[in-house]
C-alpha cells in the first residue's frame, strides 16, 4: 500500500486487498478453498487444483475443519446455533413467523427461506425443505418445498395476490419455468396446500426493515416442533446431515 494511504481514504481496491490480507493472516498456516458454485456466481466456471493452490501458498496445508474467520459453532449444534452463527439474515423469517402466530403454521413460516439465508437463492424452497426434512413434520417440509412454486401464482380466495415486488424484481413479462408451473398444478389439490399458501401470504407482509422481532420468541416453538438430534445437526447420519456440515465448514478442501 502506498505511503499516502494513511492520509487519505482507501480505495475500494485497497480495502479489498487489506481485508484479504487480514483474512489470510487469520487462517494462519491453512488454505481455505472456494467451491465451483462460488466461482460461478462471479461468472467463472473454474476451479484451481490443489497443486496450484499449494504452489501459491508454500508450506501451507489445506483447511479440513472449521474456518477461523467464521463464528465458532458448538460441538453439537442445534437449529438456534445456525440461526445465530450461519444464517446471513433472519429478520424476514422472524417477521413471517410473527405474522403466522395468528394464522398458525408458525414453524413453516419461520423456516421457509432458510435455503436463501444459509445456502443459495436458486430453488431455495427445494433446498430448504431437504435441509429440514428429517426434523419436522411432513406437512412443514412439503409446504416449504412447494412455496417455491405457489408464490408465482395468485390465489385470491386465500388472500394472496401476485406480489408487486416480483414485477419490480423480475419485470412485467416474467413467466416461471415449466417445472414451476407443473409443481403448482400438482400442489393445488394436495392436502397441505393451504399450509404452503399461508407461507406465501405471510411472506409478502414480512419485509419491514423497522419491524422489531426476536428469535427468543420462537425458541419454545422450535423446541416443540423441530426434532433436535442429540448428536447435533450434521452428526446424526440423516439424508441432510452433509448439508448442515457444509454450512459449518464451507471452505474445507474435501
């Protein structure tokens, strides 16, 4: 960094360089790796080989555990720990669940977008449902899965109109892909249709940046309706355990 950096505000590039240097120092003698999915978000279908990364970081080994740059997780993490340490934003989920306190299906609303806040936006309903499926009633996971499709289709009888926000985000001519249309058609006559539809209803009213919400208000509901494994999420040998471990250790080499 140049000698003038201390007397003037740093440029964005200098800030990024300083942040990267500080983060690499925190890693000490380990190499953290980025997934192909991470690189694709920057428009690159690319992955550096292990040999190339070690050549760039002589004398270092690859990170094969917790990343010290991230908040430390307990040995036997529970859902609340992921809310506090791994979910990027929880205000929308908590607002949705608060609205649902009057109509019911609180847990489904509380968890409906955990795919977004913990993992990925694309097909987040499917990812979120798979993440929680071993630990909740089938009604909850099914509703979270299909809200992915229902949110694009109005149902005036349930009080759900197509959101103006979607027109702003996606344009007036956006049409969902055929698989979304097919999911919607399958869901319409399902026994849990209204549970998924209520996720959508509570969803559209839950974007208030000034709303006061608190995770503590839902600890009891989680405790009664989310089957916390005694081994901790990620260590209980379920079809989604690997997903929870990935959230704990996102920069492991393998």
